[in-house]
């Protein structure tokens, strides 16, 4: 039971890297690679070999010195750690463009995340289907979640309705909220919230664009200085 | 010029925290707070005060011991570092649900990111508008980007078309690609790519749901053991 106890201590930074390990090992497995060293993983992933060994040590002892990791085994272990060995039922709250885009995305089901309904307040949308997934009346949401053992609610409503919907969701047995709004939502009970802050990702891109500009400017200034010195 | 040189060394982990600083300082500024200590920032942000001082030191010397940071000044500096002091022009490639959802999102313009066109290959969509933003023919994309000094292309096409569109984009003067597909895209020249891997965020949520379950199971097992011992 030691491994279970260890799970608690893992830092968010490590957790955020686990999906990368999962993806990389999945690719190796699909290419019928049987074992892989932390050095090889390092080349694929861009983290250092020592970082990789440290990360994986959080969850038990998987590798053998001089042998490396068994790809199939490590892939399965990480899938288990990520909770991908059980089916998750999801609903999407908000059937606007974003809700519909998420409902259409095939990648979730591939990993055992099944979207079984969308909810909306708009009478024009209620009763329609996105693929096979029905759009239901938000009034039925709490009942539906409890009746169908839904784990995860995807929040895709307008920002100014976000908190109100979260409070409603907290009246159901929902366990996790995947928040696509930019609202700083506050659950009224112990529900896990994972925020998708798109603007942060855009700011990172903007920083990197800006960094290039700064470097270009710097390089030009250096060149000018050098020319002056030579004169 | 020392500050510009320093920009190069900043790690991705620090860069990813900058948007959080920006948001927090923006809130403080809006509440007319004039100065803030790293300790107070730590309480708002959930990073340690020492982490915050280290992060900010990457970009120059902003704080004064015993005084803290000037909110307005630090906010403006971080905005500059993030490249938010200049207007960015964006186009969205792919005018399906996701492209339309992104075009409708008001938060980008608020920070100087202006979406000026969507592109699609679907004749039924070409000529329509999302709000004020026209959907144009993908054939005009390269010309439009160069003619309008577009910085950033938002990639919202189906996964199997992603690489093809990226290669087209690389023929234009585009500088950054914000990738919403799950494709592992490879630009054919030096273009900055920022990937939005939604599945990673979902896996993180799943891990946290699973962690709770593991802890619950552990707690139950402990209780059973204790009951046995008492017997």
C-alpha cells in the first residue's frame, strides 16, 4: 500500500508532465518498442533523464538500471495513475459554439472520456443533437448527473453565468469541473476544478514572439556597436 | 541593455507564470492598490514569496526591500515583457465550431489581440461574418496575411488538415501559430508554435479525480485494519 500513500506527495508540476509521458510511451508502444532508457525518453520529451527518473520514482520503481523501462508496463502504469483505466462520463454545460466544438472532438472518447449529454437554457437548442449527443434542458441537469453517475462537467457557458452554473452543479454528485470560461469559479463544496486559461497560452505565444523581437533588436544594436568600435 | 540580454535565459516555467502575475497585478491596480509585497503576492498567487522574487528578478530589479513592488509599474513592465504593449493581428484558420467560438471570445481583443479574419475552404461559410469578422476563402490566406501584417494564425482546422495548412502558413510572413488541433505540427521555417493540448488538461483533472479515489480507498483500508486490530 506504500505506492498509494506516495501518490499524495506528487507536485502539480510532475502531474502536468504525466500526459506527455503517456503520449510518448503510447507512440513507442504503437511502434512495437519494448524497452526505453530514461536517456532515450529524454530525447523524445525534452526533459533531462534525471528529471524523468525523479518524476517516475514518485509512483514506484519502474525501471531497472542498465535495462531501462518496459514500455508496455510503464504505459499501463501511467494510464492507471492518470485514471484512464476507468470510463469517465462527462456532460457539457453550454451548447454554444464552444460546447458544440468540444462535443464534436473525437479525442476525448479515445481515452475513455464519454460525453453523454449537453445542457443549455436556449429552447431553440434543447432537443437537438450534436452527433449522437443530445442537448437537454438545463433544468434536468442535476437529476441527469446523479442518475447517470456523471463524473465531470465541462463548463462552456458565458462567463457571467459561470458561477451560477457551478453552484447548481455543486448540488449534484459531480466530482470534477473542467472550466473553459475565464471566470474564477468557486465551488460551494469539495469539487475539483481544472481551469483552461486560453489567454495564458496566448500570452506565452506573445512573449515568445516578443522575445524574438527583443533578440533581433539586441543583435542589431550589437552589430552597430561593433561597427563603431572598428571605426 | 543588460535587461534585454537577460530575457534570453528565462525558463519556460517562469514564462508560464507571467500571465498569472499580469492578471493578479491588473486586479490590484483596478482596486487602486499602490504597492504590494512578495509575501502578499504569494497569498494571492499560491507561489512562495521567494519564488516570486526569483521570477521577477529575471527581468530586472523591480522591488525595493521593505517597500515591495509598485503595482502600476510592475503591471506595465510585465505587460511589456509579454508583448502586450503592441497590437497583435490574428487570423483564425478553420471556421467550424471551434473557430467560431474563438472568434466570438471577447477576451482576446481586450488584451490587444485583434482577430481580423477567419479562413475556410467551405463555400457555404465563405462570405459569412462572425460578429464583424469576415470568413474568407483559404486561397486568399497567404496574400491577406502579408498584406495586413498578421502576426498570429490560430489553427482550428481538422487534425488531418493541420500539417498541410501549417506548410501553407509558412509561405506567408506569419510569425506565430497557436495550435488548437492535436496534430504534432512541424513548420517548414522558423515560426513559433504554441500548442493548446486540451487532452493534457483533461488528464490532469482525471489524475486529481483518481487521486481522491485512491485516498478514499486508502482511508477505508486503514479503517478496516484498525477495526481488525481492535478486535
